C-alpha cells in the first residue's frame, strides 16, 4: 500500500487521453478503498469509495478531493469530474439493476 501499482491513462469518452495517473492505493477493505494517485494535471487527487448495503440493494459513495495544478481550471475540473462520476454511477446502476 502507498506505492504505485500501475500507470493508467485517463480517457474521456473511452478513447481521448486527458491525463495519466500512477494508481496508488492507500487503503483497501472489502467494501471500501482509498486511492491517492499522482496525476499530471492535479496537485492532489484523492478518491475514496465505499459501498453500503441497504435493504433493497446498495449505495455507492465516492468522495473526491482534488486540486488542479492550475487553480484557474478548478471550476472546469469540478464540472468535468462531477459529469464523469455521475455518468459512471448511472452506468453501474444500469448494469447491476
């Protein structure tokens, strides 16, 4: 834990490379992980995901903390990241419905 396990391109629309990450897990549990991976465009990128069992399924919670290297891009980065994770959650919901 705490050491990069792989390097991965971050793709927009599944084909357009927009960043490169060194995937680094800080914590890994059966229903939770914390990843803090160095990115080319972000001074800080921390992603915590947890899955909570509910009576009628489950709840997936992503908590993201980030700081772009260029502060002027923070509003754009926030909108893009919100869009990506909203899309990802909708796809997961459709897949596991």
